[in-house]
């Protein structure tokens, strides 16, 4: 599993960037992207931390 960001819902608050212990997310010139999905350990902390319910876990 890995996280996916809904571009429609994401408000670019960077909470997920700060929350993930494995630096899976990155701020790329203001766009929040799933930069290193292979490093995800499926802890789901990012999905729980997102204030806009923009992160889902999938294959
Ligand atoms: S925590 Fe949610 S709203 Fe904030 S940058 Fe991450 S995906 Fe976007
Ligand atoms: S599930 Fe955990 S390890 Fe994976 S991206 Fe989210 S916070 Fe990072």
C-alpha cells in the first residue's frame, strides 16, 4: 500500500510532509506530492493527520 493525494481536496498545508516519519511526501514548488511511495510503511499517520481528508491509502 501507498498513499495517494486528492488534488481536488489538498489545501497544501504540508501537515503530511511534517507527519510522515519516512519523508514520503515532498513540497515540489508548492505542490505536495508523494515523492517516495516505496518508503511508506503503511502506518496511516498521514491520512489521519490530513485536515482535509485528502489522503487515501491504496495499492
Ligand atoms: S495534509 Fe492533506 S491537505 Fe495538507 S498538504 Fe497533505 S494532503 Fe494536502
Ligand atoms: S502511511 Fe505512514 S509511512 Fe506511509 S506515507 Fe503515511 S505517514 Fe508516511
